[in-house]
C-alpha cells in the first residue's frame, strides 16, 4: 500500500510540474468569470498572472538547492489554494494569488532539475504506474472542475488542488530522498540577496506589471497607462542588464532561451486577446489545445529535420497575419517551441560553463525575460495608440468595450507585434545557425 501511495504521489508531482502553470491559471480565471460583478475576485487571477511571469527572475536571488525549492513550490501551492477559498476577502485573494503564482513558476524547472539529476545517476525512473496515476489524477481534476463549474462551487476545485499539491510535496520528498546527490545538502541552505538595489527594482517591477494587468480589466486614465508602461520598461531593462554575464557566457544559447519566451508569449497571451477580438469568440481553450498538440508533436514531426524549425517558425508568423491561416500559423509556432525545447535543454544542461543545478533555472530566467519583454512591448504599443488616438484601451481585450479600436487599427497592431517577433526570431536564427 505504501508503494502504491508513493507512486501516486510521484505521478501527481509529474502532472502538477507539467501542468502547474495551466491548472491554477484556469481555476482562478474561472473564479473571476463566475464573479465578474465583484472585482475582488479578479485579484487572485491578476496576482497569479503577475508572479507566474516574474517568479523565475526572482530565483536569481535564491541559492537554496533544487530539492528544497521543489518542496517549497508545492508547499506554496497548498497554502495558496487554501487562501483562495477566502478570495472574497481581498487579503486572502492577493496572498493566494501570489503563492500560486510562485508555485506555478517554480515547480516545473526545479522538478526538471531534480528529475534530470535522478536520471543522470540512474536513481529515479518514471514507469507505467507513474503514468497511470498521472492520468487518473487528470481525470479526477477534470470531473471535479466540470462539476464545480456547473454548480458554481469552485471551492471544491481549490480544495482538490490543495490536496494534490500536498501529494506532490510528499512525492517530491520521496524522490529527493532516493537521490544521493541531495543527501545532506539541505543542511547548507542559504538565501542570499545578490543586490539589495536590484531586489527593490524587482519589487517595483512586480507592482507595475500588476497595475498593467489591472488596466486590462478596469478603465483608468490613458496618461496613467502610458506612464506606468514606460516606467515598467525602464525597470525591466535594468533587470535584464543583470543577466548580461550569463548572456556573454552562453551566447548564442541565451538568445535562443529568450526567443523561446517571446514566441510562447506571442502564442499563449497575445494571440488569445488578438484572436478573441478578431474572430468574435473566446479562443483561449482552442489556442491552448493547439499549443499543447504542437508542443508534443514538434519533436516527432521534426525529429530528422531539426534544422528547419526556425524557417517553420518564421513561416508560422507570416501565416498568422491572415485570418484563414491564423491558427495554422500558431500551430507552426507551437511545433517550433516543442522542437526547440529539447535542443535547448541539452545545450544548457551539458554546457561546461554552467552549474547543472542552475542550468534549467537559467533557461527559464532568460525565457522569462523574453516573455515579459514581449508583454511590455504589446502593452506599451496599445497604450501609445490609445493615448494619441483617444481609443479606449480596453477595446483591445474586450470586444464589448465602448469606443474601441477599429479593424484597421487592430490589424496594424497585429502587424507590428508580429514583425517584432519575426525580427527577433530571424536574428536568433542567424546566430544559432552559425553555432550549430
């Protein structure tokens, strides 16, 4: 019985690590959609979204071992899920969103680090029983979420999520206990702030990006929009400067990692808003399905043609400019991310200039730089247009907004954002091709 429970807990850990970004996101988004008349319920979603984006940048200041951080990420998931049960109180909603955001951001890279160490030392193997427990957990999650959504009892979803994070925490402790590499390392735990000033800048950037998220749901002054966006970009550039040593050390792999974040944000965030307004229906689930399928099929489809992944990405961006081929273009982008992901993992984990314990963290830190920069470019573009043309900025996210942008303006923004992504991808392709 104990062995079965251990396998179940480890299977849950694998599921939450792989889907830890998506599950809390959809739960909090559903909570907001069911309570749109009460803005307090938007706070968990906004905080989760903000800290999920910036959580990886925060690992620059953390020197705790991956085994400890894996446990902490699951513990944050438990606490965050329970706090969301009291989301009617803004304090609990904010704390719950912050904790779930950090958990979502950390659990996958730290799990990937621990799992890779286990495979390297042949001390951890994922078998069919683990897969079975993962599938069973996913079925339970879907059933409970559907029931909770139908009955509007979303507290059931968050109670189940808290239980699963608890199981994942136990599963993570089981895995790390078997790995000799981590035996005794926990006694040397440290938390070091590399630069107090940069930590203050990080906190400021967190609040600014939170405000930017807020302006997607509430109308505020157009001047305020513009000022906040410009200041956020300046702070972000300062933080990106702190990554310059890593960039020099592993260039052009660093460009590849940043490009990954740019393309992922283009598909999973920008395209959701753009296509919803463009086609008149909520495209979130459709794009998420396209991304998952493309990501999983990418390494299979391009197994013998990996060198074609960048041309496929560039073609996908061009196809996304036209309505009939819009979603085909996004699929090509997802295939690129799936194919490039494995190549990037190998390049970082085997790099002699990097500590293997931080290789994947560096990948996600740089990817986060790309993700956040793409978001800031998108939001700043919208706020500049809204400020100088007096268009309601909410019209870029909600087709019911009054005085929203015309079809011509929307397409102009789409052309500009796609061109930015295309130029960065082409630049990365140029340097990465030379290296390969």
